[in-house]
């Protein structure tokens, strides 16, 4: 099925519109979550450097919490 994505610019807002049949009902929630996540990321004031520092901090914390479990699995393998 070919579907058209329409946009309407009104009252300082952009409204997207497409036929309901173009998006299976089962996919609706994940599509909306994707759009919200993308919107949130674009509104973020994080610089690339801030994001990389946070990622490093999260990675280090994860490794500290999971190191023994992972190494035990590697040794057992």
C-alpha cells in the first residue's frame, strides 16, 4: 500500500497526517515512542562531548556491577 504523509503548518505548529491503514495498530505505540524519543533527543542541550562523557560513565558503572558475573561466564565457557 502506498501512503502519503501530509504536513499542515498552522498556529505555529506542524501536524503530520497519514492514513490509519498505513500503520498497523500493533506498531502504533512503538512508532509514537520513537517519535517522542527523537523529539526529546533533539530538544536536549547535551553536546556531543556531554553525551560521550555520560556514555563512558554508564559503561564504567555497568562494568563495575557486572564484571564478576561476566568473567565467571567466560571462565566457565
